[in-house]
């Protein structure tokens, strides 16, 4: 059994960023990163489908400490993967990674003030253990080994090729083929123009429309600033500017949704012309940002549609035939390849089961603390990014907080910290982990996630400005986070707090 101060679960964009913060702000701490796959990068190494790219600009999706140097702000997957690997190489983070280690469980002991983390060695199936004082969950929020199954009955009747973007076949040749992409999210809208460059015809088949906005691939202001200012200053200015723009737009969708909707639909009509049926194919039934907007760089989706190489069909699926898809309208879409871009399956805490002093933690029974910790669960921090902004904005905040927390515990001479409900918090209404976001992939798992309250620090704000005040600017010590040193006191306080905090 290997002991270290900190275990980080996941070597994706969150885990690599957290490791950087630890090296700079907690230089005396030892840590290991447990990664189930055999590569750094998480999402950006896993997804290999045509055209894979970010749907956030890289001046906000990039780390606060590592300037994005490439001209394209809306970057392709390989470029983002290179960037994450550069950070790891700069810090020699790979020396701390145990590849092929899938974490399955973690148990807290108050007697020793440690987590015992169990991991399966993927190649051998052997279970190994690590002990640590602090457990950092940086594994993202969806399953890498399983995508969402939309439950298409009769798909096996189709005699052509079926592919899912999460498990893209490396040898799939779609040159000159008829392709139907099922879905209307960011993945589908990335695949359609990318595949249209080589395929004979690409159809995006959607049950209902999504908001789509065209965006320049390059940030001209950022590129100009980089020519005249020091790199880090130019990056910081661009990052601040883009965060402000994104936050301002999101606020507008909350206070004047009809006006923003008209602007977005007007933008699509300007791209496709008055003769195109924008009402059917690009006018959602919900308000902007009730679900994620889809960003298309340089109008690539619209260019593909205008060229005649791609089209959109809005209908339901009645069934599958040997040669394609039977629609609810009675029409049939012929296809050689069907791509099921039907979404993700969320993984709560990367599928890791938790226990505190022998008592299993049922996450729906615990309360979120500042979007990072859980009531009654000691020495554990989870990184969960934004659904309405760049993931890394929140990941950086969480890593900074974690370092401050670790250092504060050392200053106090404490080995354990745990959020505990105050007496005035016990009547809080139980609110879902994320409010006001009815996207299917999130709603399917909401009952498995911790709850949030209606007051700080129990809110999960999903708001960068509010989180900066709550996470970065507020003191670590408050009347909720309880510090102790059970190794000295000899008490079994963690299990008591878990029971009390879940009531």
C-alpha cells in the first residue's frame, strides 16, 4: 500500500491543472494522479471523431496560468490535447501519474484521518490501495466507458455501419457515403460539416432544434494584443474580456429571453436565407441557455447546408430498415452510415463509491458546500465545471481553493475538515444540484447528485462572478467548515458529522 499526502483522480484538464496549482502553492505536498486510461488529456484524448473541437474559446477554456498561444481561439481537439500535455510536461506531472488505474472506491477513517483509495489495475485486474489525507476528484462528469443509450429499437436491422462519436472507429471511411447523424447537440453540429467535406451527403436528423450561433474561429483582438503586449498580460486581458462578454450574454438570456431568441434566430436566417425553413429546423421550443447553445466556427454548418452537401431533417424515428431510417412522417432516409450522436451518460464522482467510518455515503442525501465539498464527507474536494461557461474557469477556482484549504489545515495543525450544517440550515429546501438547466443528459442523473440549498455556502451557483466571491475571496474559516485533529483527540467524529449533516 502506497501512502501520499494527496490523491488526484483523473489526468484530464481538471487533474493536470490541479497538479500545477499544488506544485506551486503546496510545494511540500506529495501527490499521485490515478488515471484509468493510458494517456493524459481526458476528453481531449478520448474523442477522435471528425472535426472534434471545443465549443468554448480557448482564452477561457485554457488555464489561468498557461497562455493559449495559437491563432485559433475555437480550437480542434488535437490542439487542445497538445496544450494540456505541454502543461504536464512543463511540470513533469507525468512522473506523478499511475496510468491504467481505475479508482473504484474510497473509505475514510477518522482514527487515522486518512482515505484508503482502491483502484483496479486495468491491464491485470488486480486491486491496489493508496492512502492519503486529501482526496481530489477531478475525473469529469461523464462515463468514458459508456455513452448514453437512446434505446433505438430495431437498429440492428440496419445493414450499414453504426458509429457513436465517443467510440469512433479509426478505420471508418465515409468518403462518398451517405451519412445520417442522429442528434442536434454540439457533437452533431461538429460532425456534419466535417464529414460533409468527404461524404456524398450528410443529414442531421433531429427530434427538435437547438440554438446555433456562428462565431469567428480566431479572436482578432487577442491576436493583436499578443503582438504588442507581454504574453501573460495579453492573455489575462483577453481572458477577462471574454469572461465578461460571456457572462453578460448569459445574463441577457435570463432577463430578456425573447429578445435574445429573436437575435439568434435572425442570425440563422441571415445565414440560410428567407426561403429556408428556419422555423422548423432552427427555432427551439425553449429559451436560450435553458440548454447549451451550439457554437459553429466560421459558419461551417451553414456553409455545408448552403453547398447542398448537408441538410437538416426534423422528425421522429419510427424505425430502422436495412437501408436507413423510417421517419415518423412516413419518409425514409437512406444511409450507408448512421452516427448516433445522442449524448453522454453522467458518472457521479467518476463512479467511485465512498464510505465514512464504515458508513456508505449516499450522495443524494448530502449537501453541496460551495460546489466543491459535501456535508459530512471529510477531506474530499470535487471539481465540477460550468455548464454555461468554460469548464476550466471553475476548475481553476476549485484548485486554488483546495491549495488554500490544505495550507490552512497545516497552519492550524489539523488533519481533518468537514462541512457541517448549522442549526439555521436544517430547514433549507432541497434544490437540485443544478437549477434551471433541463438538458436531458443532466436531468437523467439529477436524482443521483448531491442537493443544494437556498443560501451560502450551500448553493451551487454555476456563476463565475458569484463563485469568485464565495470561493476565491471568502476566508477558508467560516462557521460551516469544521476543523479537527482526530488523530490527537482520539474521537470518531467523521461518522457523527456524516449522520448529522444528512438530516
